[in-house]
């Protein structure tokens, strides 16, 4: 027992040590949202660009501009979209490029205002495809109440990009005294999920057509700013907007990665209950076949909120009245010990650690 | 999900756990041979439900874990040959060779692609007639039939640019080697489920007959595993040593005749095959038979074929035999982590070390906070 506790201290030390980039080449694992990506971001990018805003490693930077007693708080973010295939059930790369950036702004509690859009187009891309993408961006932007106010286009030789890559940046304004941060989770808080897990990632995996599976799963790509706005409103009504402690959209790396980031930043233990986590039947089935865990699969229209306990029930009620929060529910709670760890009580009655993935989620062979 | 959820019911598990605890308080060591079981045990937290006197030992049935360094290097050497598309199951991408992994080779320019089935590799070969498509065949009798069927298909369709780098292994010689190991102290075995759908339960009969150890062939859902533990403990308590089949809904006693025929048609046993950590085991590996030599990547490409010793600090061998627990290895969790694996047991989620690292820490952490020592 003494030996094993020493061991686990050793493991915890290893887990917490500073991210160092050891690789000498970029591999796909560096883009997968797991530990390899954290090593790249913290071990390399941060070393060169370090500043107090970037250091927080939130999905957006929040800063104040203007003088006087009432400066304006702004949220600023950027994201690139390289999904393949570019059209998939429930969406396309254009819709994703608007929603992803709108959501990253919204997760700061901000109202999204303006977007930029940069396009890298591969020689030979059918104009008809580009039109389809632009139409979809147009309607997604209209729904989200944002306007694309600046842009850029580059065309590269065939084979040096894959059809179309899009970068969008966005800016929004924070109009309430919101204080959300991955470092802000507190023991006693409840963990809220806005809907079913894994729809987007599973859709893409199947749409690639390598698996010859036919399902009716669709990407959940959706703008979440109205849901966040409802949540802030409800929080203000019940107690205060400050009762919402963390807001994140669990995209790459899924809910497991998001919760791990929160547990580590806030130095808390997060416990979720498998039985409470909503997963669509088809997604569950596809994941069983593919050997994947929905907890690690990407979402594009879901959010995780960590909130003060007294706010949890009314907040979930309110979220369910929003079309993008219909299946909102409480999936767990924040505790003190052991800090930095996420665990799940399985439907079977055991408990297991839900760690960040090392790299890509690779299917098991048997 | 129908036919799955039935095997994951927590209330039944709790009752079963009580029944297991009521059987005996004798300390027992049970080995689950198959990596799939190890994965289930950790994924569902099954150890939390077992009484403290029952200890699960995680055996060598993780194909990715037992592939030796030299063979991984050979795979990389083939993958780096100009004009080769090297296809592999996702699991094998991160397995470290002596210098890098397939993921690293891919980043350095090799055309390595993940497939879900060897048939996908064959399709790729037909689509790219100017390339040599190689399939990295890994696994026990579970995956061997699909490789065999693919080779038969390739022969039928006369696909000249498709070959197989064959690393298929057999469970029974490995079990025998384990049972003959002098430092092994086990009370019974949870037998592999998927392997047995192919080979049946007959090949394990030597375990109770010659070694007097009980075997229960088990399914992979958590209730399957728990029920198998119950059956195994019951045998031990009643002084029986028999083969029992918990997974009868899938495993017939004589296995799958067609799958076995395909294996016998396409493969022949190697005189010796090296297992990581366990050393060389006679007749434990398969290679393509001379009739299908045209599809043998080892004959088509020059592979270094070197035997490379495991890193000194790595104790995968002792861990695979169940002699040591993952945490008794000096590099576990420090130098050897899922991000930077030294030993293969840390790579696959079926590997005992990775399973322990990823899923197992909590109960230990809880114990630690409960008893400040």
C-alpha cells in the first residue's frame, strides 16, 4: 500500500510536470486536442508568444479597451477549419467555420459581433462547391447575428492543400459582469452538459466513407450564443451571472479533454456519472463498432458549464427551453480531492479515471 | 443499446459481486489472458466490485504489447521503402520501435495509412496498381482469419502489388509457456473470448488436464467478465479444474470451421516467434505458407530482421507474465507514460500499464486519501 501510494504520487508528479515538446517532427497527434497538442502549445507556441492574456489558454482572449470608469470588455478568438469531407450530414466546412468561432466568443459570455474569414483554396476546386460553402456561411452568420467584415483569399497549387481551408477570427462584446474561466470551478459546483455527446465526430468519421456504415447521425454544428445569453439571463435572475463559473464548448478531444483542462486549471476533482450522460443511440452504436469512446469524440454545438449548485436546476430548466439546449442535464459535480483528476462512475458501478488522450483516439484492433 | 445494455446492468453486477464475495475469502490470483478483458475490467471499473481477496492479473493477450522491437523496426523499414503504402490497424501506429513509431515514420514521409480491415488494404492495392500495398498483420487467431481470407481474395483476383507483413500469433503456445514459467503462481484463467470463437474451447483442455487449473472462456461485456470470475472462483472453491464456457452465445466448442480452414490454407507455423517480454516461443507464430509466398512482404522486401533487446529499465516481460504489477516497474508513470511509452504495455489501451495508468489510479488515490500513511 505504501509502495502503491508512492507510485501514484510519482504518476501525479509526472502528469503535472511542465509540458515539454520532445518530438522532432509534427505528427497528426499534435493536432488531435490531447496531451500531444498541449505539449505543442505550451512547450512551443507559448514559449515564443508568452503574455498574460495568452497564458490563460482559454478559447478566447478577454481584454478591456477604452478609458474612463466604464471600459468595454471584448472577447477575441481565432480558429481554422480543415475538415474532410467538406460536406457532411448536418453541415459543411463553412457552417462549421462560423459556428466554431461564434461559440468560442460566446463561451466568454460575450455577444459575438464581427468575423473575419480567410480562405485557402486548392487549384481545381469547383466554384459550385465554393458557392455552397459561402451560402452556408451566409445563413449561419445571419442566424448567429454576426457579420463577416474582412477577409482574405489565397489559391495554392493542386496537392498543396485539401480543397478548402478556412480561418475565421471573431470579436464580441461582454455586456455583463461575467467571470468565467477554466480556472474558476469550485468544489460543490455542478457540471452541466447542453445535450448529446459525440454527434459531430461520429458523423465525420462515417462521412469519410471508409467504414461503409450507414446511419442517420448528423453533425450537431450549431451557434450557442443564444443559449449562453439565456443562461446568463437565468443566472442573473436566480442569483448573479458570476454563479456560472466555467463555460466551454467541448470540440476536439471531446468532453473528457474539456473537463480535464478544467480540473487541472482549477485544481479540483471532477466526478461525472455515466448514467446521466446523454449519448444518442446511433452514436453509441457507431462508437461501439469503431472502438471509440464518445467522451473523447468532437462536438460542434454543445457546451459544458460548471455552475454554483443552487443555480444548476433552474439553469437546466431554462436551457431546455432553448432549441440548442433541449437535452441539457446535470452530469456530475466538482469535489476537492484528488485535485486535477476527472473520474466517471460507470453505469456498472465501478469508477474509472477519465484522462486526457495522449494523441489521437486510435481504434482498438480486437 | 439492445443486446449490449443487458450486459452492463449495475444492479445485477452488485448482486453478482455479493455472490462472488460469499464464495470464499481465500486469496486468489486469476489471470485474464486477453487484452480485451483487461480493457473491459478497467473501462467499467470491475475491480471495484471484486472482494479484496481476488486479484486480477493482466495477461499477455494484447497483440500490440507482445510484438517485439525488432519486428516493429522491420515494419518501419518496409513502410519507408519508396513506392510502398503501408497499412495498419490504428493501435499499432504508436507502438515504439527502437528509434521511432509508425506515426513518426509517417511524419517523416512514409505513406502509412490506418485501415479497419485487411480488405480495405486490398482495395487500396487495386486502386493504386503502381504502388506496393503492404498490410501489417497483427493479432491472435481473432484477426488471422480476416488476413487469410484477404490473401485468398488477393490470390483469386491476382493482385500482384499486395503483400502481408505477417505477425499473427497463437494463444495456446503462449499459454503453455506461461504455465511452464517457474515464477508463475495463478489459480485460474479467464479464457479469451474472440480467439475462442475461432479456435473453440477444445485447445485449452490441456490447462485443466495437465496443469490442473480451471479455465472459463468469457465474453467482453462487464457482466460477462464478472460472471466468469464467479464461475472460476466457484470451480476453485469446489476443487474442480474444468473448461467452462461463459460465452456460449458466441463460442462453439469446436470453433469456426471455415475460419480455421482459411488459416490452415494460408498460414503455416514458424519454428519460433519472439514475444516481447516472454522471449522466443516454439510454433507460436504464423507465416504465409509457400503456396502464398508471393504475398509475403518479408520475401518481397528486404527487412533487417534484427533481434533488438528491450530497454533495460522496461519490465514488460514480468508484467505480461503477471509476476510484477505495473506499478512495480521503475519507469512506470515517470519515464514511461502513454505519451512517451518505453514498453509496449503502455501503448495499447489493452496493455496492462496503459490500462492502469489511464483507468486505475483513482481507487489508489482514494485509498491514499483515506489512510494518510
